C-alpha cells in the first residue's frame, strides 16, 4: 500500500507512546542512517527510499522528484542529482535496494522495514511536535519561565540586598499580565488584534519607564555594584527570553496568532534589557556608571521604533493588513530555506515564475507527506502565496532577475548560493557518522556545567576582585 495509507493503521495511543518505538527497532534504524543522530529527518536518504516505496522506480524519475523536496528542518539548500547518486550508492552498499536488468529499482525486505519504521518514527515525533508548537502550551511555558526568572532575581536580589534586582524580579512577575491578556482577550474573546495592540502598548510603556529612569540615572548617578550573581542572572535572563522569543514567534507564525507574535517582540525587549544591564555592570567595574543609563535610553528608543512599526501595521485598514509584514525571529527559518530553494532551483535549470511556484508546492507536499511536522513546523499557510512574496523579495534584493518569461540568478545571488552551499557541506561533513565519538554539544554542556559550578564556588572571591578595581 502507499506509505500515506500506512498512517491510518496507527492509533493515537501508538503515536503518543514513547515505548512504542522499541529499542530493537531504534537499533535497526541506527544501522542505516549515516548522520550522527541516525534520525530519518536529518537528511534526504529517507525521502529517496520513500519514493521507491511508493513506486518511483527509475533513477531519472527519482532525480526529478528529489529535486522538488522542500523541508524546513533541513539545512540542505536543495537536492542535486549527485546527491541522488550518493543515496543510490549508499542504499546499494547497505542492501536496501535491488535492481532489475532494465534499471528498475525496488526496496529489499530490510529497505521496506526501514521506511515503515522511519515513517512511524517521524509521525511519532510530529505528534509531539504538534503538541509542543501549540498556543496553549506556549502560554504555559511562558508563565513557567517568567516565574522561574522572577524567583531567581528576587532571591539573588535579597541575598545581595539589591533593591534594583528585587524590583526587576517583581517586574517579571507583572509580565504574567501579558500572558493573561493573550489568553483572555486573544484566545477566549477572539480579539487577537486587540490583544496585540495592548501588548505592544505595554511594551512601549516599558520604554517610557526606561527613558525616564535612564534620564534620572544620568542626572543623579549612583554606584552600581557588579557581582558574579548579577552576571549570572543576566545570562539566564538572556537565554530564557531568547528561547521564549523564538518559540513564541514560531508558534505565532505557524498558527497565525498575532498576540503571540507581538509577545515575541516583548521577549526580544527583555533580551535587550538584560544585555544592557550586563554591559552596564561591565563598565561599573571601572567606576563608569553612566553607561548603564545611556544604554537603557538607547534600548528604549529602539523599542519605540519597533513598536511604532508594528502598531502601524495593526492599526491600518483591515483590507491592507498583512500578518507576514510583522517580522519575527522564526521567519529566518522559512526565509533561509526559501532563499536556498529558489536560488538552487534557478541555478540548476531555466525556470519561469510559475515553474518555481509549482515546484515549490509539489516539493512542500512531498515534504509534508514523508517528513510530517519537520517539513513546515505546522505552518499550514506556507504555500505558493508565501513563496511568491519571497520571490519578489529576492528580485527586489537583486539576487534574481527576470529575463523575458524566465528568472535568472544574478552575481549577488550566486555569491549567496555558494555561501549557503559552503555552510551546507560543512554541516553535512560534521553530521556524517564515522564511528563512536563524544558529541561536541555534550562537551560544551559539560564545560558549561563545570564553569557554572566554579563560579558558584568562587563567587565571593571574584566579587572581592571586582570590587578591588
């Protein structure tokens, strides 16, 4: 049966259960995928095998189909013919395929088993991804992060007798009001745009407070005491707010939720404030106290600029409103992939605008069919309309241009494409599995934990050293 029909044989309980992918099945999959993590979605070998499973049995037909694949989770710019030859050789080596004398390709018993297990694994991961990239889950996550961050600031502030840090902790608790606004106004009352305007208004009001306190601090400078604990709070604040900013922008973009998109802007504001505090602490080591206030004023001005741009979109005529005009961090995922996909497609062959859009839609369909949530991170509105807007953006940016009915790549576009391919090859080289080794991420994590423990142990000594300047 076609692979898509296999989906109907899995119950929700099977897709949800973590124990449903037994260890022996995982071990079987690990034998065949060449990337370090051995995940099907890590590359296009899995998609190559899926096509054969679904009856695309000639090498030229496989190349034509593989050229179209679009997956947001992939860092591969576009599938080239030589990539298909690579997958073909690898599948032969691993005895995943068999070939007739006329060149017809079939999957072996192990090949079919690998595809079916991989498809199930992908559906299982997509099930949980769909739950995580959910508006309600995002609100709960935001509330938890805010409470953790506020508790840390209040606790450390009280330990250091720092009224400023205690105040900042209580200010984070007031951010829970924004969560309530999104839930009550945006979700319950279905007034998404109203909730967005309120959140942006609160963000700009915070900017007013920053300007006021910054001017006051410039006129009446007070000593700032830099401590290890203060730096650590800034660090955790940046990390947590960056995570929130990305997740809220991704969930907001994929669900079309304006209030989450606006709240991701507010998380970006918190990142800027924390970075500004860290810079101010650094200058305070050398008894230069005005920098903290100056940075606060600069951040406030940037907040106002961004807030006005968003409000202009929100308060404009309803018929002219375009949600994609509100730019957020998650847009980089789709923009980067679309740029690479379009440039790679145009460089490979002569195409019209209609060809590019048709290929993209078919490639996205194949991606969604075999890769589930990894194809678009559940961005259901992703399609020809979004691709067309991006196409015009690339023309405006002079990466591509029209020549009659065809679209050609410019020198600037070629440069961008080659840089993307260089990154891709570097990434693919790192991901190739050549034997057991300690993952680089694990090394960084261990180094971070050791550094964190040392900072805690020697915090008082470092604080005394900072005070000695």
